[in-house]
C-alpha cells in the first residue's frame, strides 16, 4: 500500500512507520525537520498545517492516511473532506480522554465528556478532550465512512514519561538535578492505564486497510491498570539505583497543586478519574498478550533515557520552575536557563513576592 503518515515522528508514529515499512508498504512521512529516504520510507519536510504543503500531498491518492496532527475543531472542519477524498482509509488519532468518568471498564460506546458534562464554562472551551470529541462527530456525521477513529490513552516511550499531569520535563529534570518534585496527592490513588507507544502502533497497523474497521472507533490500551502511586514508585526505584539516593517528592493537596499547575481541565476531567478499559473490540484484530506491563515498560524506558549519551528534554515551563523553587527554597543556576526571556520568567516567579 501507499501510505501517508502525517506527523509520524512521535512515540507512536515512529513505531508505526517501522511496522508499515517492514510489511513492504511505501510510506511517506511528513516532518518539520527530517527529509530524505530510508528504504521504502520517504520523509517530506514541511508544516502539515500549511495549506499549500498539505494540498500538494492530498492531490495524490493514498491507500491509507494516518493523521497524528492536532487540529482546532474549526481547522479540522475545514480540512476533513480533503483528507477523506484523498484516501481509501483515513485513520484519525483521537484520545481516550474523550470519555466521561466510568465505574466500569470503558468500552468504545461509553459516554463521552462532550455528551454528558454539565460544566458550561468547560463546554465553551475547545479543550483537548472536547475538541477531539467534536472532531469525531464531524466524521460520525460525514457521508463518507472510509475512516477509523483510534483513541489511545496515555502512551509512554523513552522520550515521554508522565506522572499524573506532569511530563518528564516537569518532574524528571528536577530529580536529576537533586531538586524536589511536586506532585498531586489526590491523583496518586487513582487507577490509570499506560501503554507503550510501540504497542499502540501494533494495534493501529492491525486495522489499517481492514474493511471491517471502516466507520468504527477503537481504543488500544494495556489490560493492566495501576495507581499513579505505583507509577511514581516505579520511577523512584529506577532513579534511586541510578542516583544512589531516592529523589525527594512533595505531595500537595489538589488546591495547592492547581495554584501553580496549568491545565486544570486535564486534572479535573481526566486524572482524577479511574481509567480502565475493555479492549474486546480491538482484540478482534490483534493479540495484545505481548503488550508490555506498564511497570516493566516504564522502568525500561526511564532507564534507557537517563543512561543515554545525550538525554534530551523539551522546553521547560520556567515560570512554573521558578514557583516550585520558591516553594521549596531551591534555586536553578541562571546559566541553565536558555535565553533572556526564559531567565526573566524564572526570576520573576522565583524571587518576586507578587508572582
């Protein structure tokens, strides 16, 4: 098959492209930075949000398109017909964050937040969980049924290691520098389901080109749910062996945590829920018995990251770093902070009594 993968260089996309290439498909991957050819994979440099760039690609016909891009609802409404008309099978990456709270393991037919939530202030936003559900609705209501919706939940890899709502840039960077990690106590007891990015990619590859998958939504997760406190303990055990001391963690109550942490809706309408999934639907296409247990996978990925020759962190939120250092009486060497603007953000939040 001739397959276009849009934005396919992340934790799931990297593995999916590898699987598709090994199957003998001709794969074209859009990337902002990479170009050239690697076997039967071609990397095309460009911004997939650029109208001229994407139109040039969608003027061709593709057997399948896998879309990892994040859209506003308005921009997806503008583009979806073009995407569906350019392929026999369009795979839209949604998220299992679309689901409402559930006391039972979640199925693909479980209520979504968009359908049941009463919080008017939240409904008026296009926050991630709502925008994904609204974009799903655009596909559900389309006359075309040559699409599948995939709803991953929290995926991890060497480069992405989450702790509640915290990315590795929010907690691991501090741990490796001997600084205090701030986490939310209320989240620690909640059950979560974390899935290795490669395992999600296996499920995506399994439904690609399958006529029975058209017009359907799937979530692809591990069967193993663990508490966030178990996730934290897994990380701390690895770091204790590496650093020869156990990092300091301060668990804050919800109100204190949300005073400095951005993304309140992700906390309220996801991380404070227990998240367990019923995967019977995707099990028709793939044997998930080989999926990594999250305690094993998280430990392996963390160890791989911290022992790599040049572990890379994405951009830190230096305003929040300053707030945390002020709370704990700690300081970041100014030379560690890139650029005058970021230095200013850190210093204002760290040293100003009005921050």
